C-alpha cells in the first residue's frame, strides 16, 4: 500500500470574447449573461456546497468587464442587449418584424437534446416553427405574438442553472406554468437573471477570501501572446505552415506586455491583490512570452501536455514514462521565478468530452479511480501533481442537468478521499515544491500542442494581415500626435479587442458556418471601428468576408466546445 499523496489542481477557465459593438455599445451576442446564469452560478454553488474542495478559477478581464457591464444595465434598467430589452417589454407584447426575426434566430440556439427536448412546451414551440417554415419563410408570419413571448421566455428558462432552479421558486413556478407567459412573468425572470449576473463576481470573491479558491487571470483581451511577439514561432511545431504576408505583428512584444500588465492591474482592482499566476490564452506559450510573464511578476503559468512533450523532445533526451514527466512542476525557458504546470490532457478531456455520456455517479467514481491509480503507481512518499484544466462553461451544456449530479458526486468524493488533496498552484508554491528544469520551451498551446488553430490557413492569415494593417494605422496616428487623450484610450481599447484570440479561432471549416459568419462580421466591424477612431476611413477590404465558409451543417454557440 503506497503512502504517496496526490495533489489535484482543478483549474476552471472562464472566458467569453467581447461581444460588444464598440461603436454603438450594443451587445451582438448574449453568451456572457447566459453562461453567467447557467454555468458561472452553478460552478460557484458547487464549491459553496463542498467547502473542503479547493480549486483555481480563471476569469479573463474581458469577461469580467462584460459581467460588470451587464450588472450596470440591470441596475439602470437600460439594456444594450436586444434580448434583454425584449424580455423587459411590458404587455401587450408586440415585437416588430426585426425583433421577431431576432427571437427566431436566437432562441433555438441551445443544445437541443439537453436544453430543449426535456421541456414539452419548449419542444412544441420548436415543432411549430419547423412546421411554419416547412415550405418557406412566409409561414413564420402566421406565428402569434404569444408564440414569440413564450419562445423568448423559454429560451431564458432553459439557460437558468440547475442550482438556481433548486433555490429559486420563481424558476420552478415558470417551468410548471409552461405557456402563456405574461409581461409580469418575463419581468420577474429578468429580475432573477439580473440578480444572478450581478452576484457572480462577489460570490467568487467570497470563495477566494476564505482561501477555498485561487483566483487567477489571463492576458487582458485573451490574445495569443506568442504570435503577437513572433509569427515564426508557429514553425516550431508546424514548420511547413504558410504564414501571413506581414513578417510580424507590428510592436507585438509591447502589445503582449501591455495585455499582461493590464490583466494584473484589472485583477488587483477587482480582488484586492495581483494574481500569483496566469493561464495564458488557450495555454499558448513560447520562450519569449513566458519571459514576459516572468518579468511581469507572475509566479506560475500553466499550459497543455502537448507543449511539455514537444519541449522534452526538443531537449534531445529520451522521453521518460508519462507518469515520470507529467505530474511535476517545471522551471521553464530560463525564467528566474516562474514555475510551469502542465495539463493532463486525457483526464481533462474525459470531463470535457466523455463523461457527459456516462451516468453521473459512475463518471465521478471512474475519475477518482483514475486519480487513485496515478497515486498508487507513484513511488512511496512522493506527491504527484495532477493538473485538470478545462473550460468551466462549455462542457456542462452536454451533461444532464448542467452537470449537477456529476460535479456534486465528484466534489463529495474528493472532499473525503484520504489520499487525494485538492489544492491550488499558489499553495504548491508556498510549500516550496521542487521544479524540474525545462531549458527548451517549444511554442504551442493546449490544442494539439501547436498554434495552428490561430495561424497557418488562408482565412486565419488574412485575419492577421487585416489586423497588421490596422495596427500600422494605429502606430501612424499615435506618432502624429493628433489624437486627444480620450481618443487614444478608445483606440487602444478597440485595438486590444481586435487582438483577441477568438476571432482567428472561429475561422475554419471545423466550425458551423452560421457561427463563423457571425464572428467574421463582428471582427471586421471592430477593425472598421478602429480605423474610424484613428481618423481614417475603413479600407474597402473590410467589406469582404474573411471566411470562405464553415461546416454547412450549421450550428450554435452552444454546440461549439473549445478544445478543452
């Protein structure tokens, strides 16, 4: 019987790109508040119900900015999200043609099996729409105003988190009512949504204040830091990949540093202290980027298992057994203070992709058995560190009851296991855990260990070239000194938004065409607005779609799971 103890770090990454049109302030997509009422609330509730479980929670600054924006909208009752404006409408509910189209376009964007099919009334609304449009679009004109009121209400009810439903009588009452929702019903639901969204940040702050979780961050607008610094670093894993026409992103090192500094300042302002470490956007690292984190005051970073494997192979040493290299911290890339941790891809992906198909209790038992197998195989007296890292939002839509039973069972088992201790990276550093040297750090991400998801295809490269052209105009305008302080701040915010990883991630035929088109339009609108803020007319090339099309089967944001 081994006396080894296993240290388990659960890192839940919370991120949404900036869905605001900065020229108007309008939200183009509702995903921030929908994930807030479903996933961010549920994830906090599970931790509150299991105080013996510790975890690392990563909130990107761009997500926190939008959560605070929504909190302000609810406080003022002035909504810049069109679906919330419609939900706030009094009776008689009479949406115009544009709003009817908006409701029909938005309110079936959910995982049908888990968020529509379980509810007979919602399922019936979907069937009515299919029947009405079976022979063309004109059939939608026969749908009544009550149909639109009920569809709008059901969409939001389906996204309400499982823990909220069990706590709030209103949610249960509306689910039982099922149809003929009134303006009063919609406004009560709106108030409930507002309370949940507004309470997200305070709940996690309270968990951190009692030292149950470590709160951490990501460079400010979620950029792929290695590519900001050098396009060439993509060739470290994919040497034949074509690159953008531009040799490099202009001033990219300074921009990457600015994102790191802004994230640390944002975190300190919101949570009272700077973060100890960072989860880089998509776990993307390179030697130069890790150096920026080290110089910026970070104590730890985390990345994907593929990055570690590529780096160990680059060090020209035979690759040891997986258990001998994965479950330990590293001193990477010549950093003086920075400790690196690497994700167990197989176990993380079991949660992200596989366990949703299992009975929840059996999945939780299997996961703990997997961990215990690692512990039992470890040398006596050792303490392997297992890093489980994945999105804290997208996977649960595929689980029954938003993963309620799986997470409850998993946390209960971990809370009482004598050989497995949930912990945080900060706690491991405070213990003075030894870190193995990793002299060569190969550039890559948690997606296949490379950077091909963001560069190297015609669409992705064109997106980079459009950004490089905008950045050249940005540098030109700033050098001329013709912008006021307010204009410079607005332009810098818009540039940072355009540098986010999310835009290039969506370009590719592995994504549904509907989602690709939506992100293509939003990205080009942001670039056009940047040109206008700098005093230039947007170039005509921004009127031309970047993408040549995605998966013709179509789909929804809810069906899109990041590589987690």
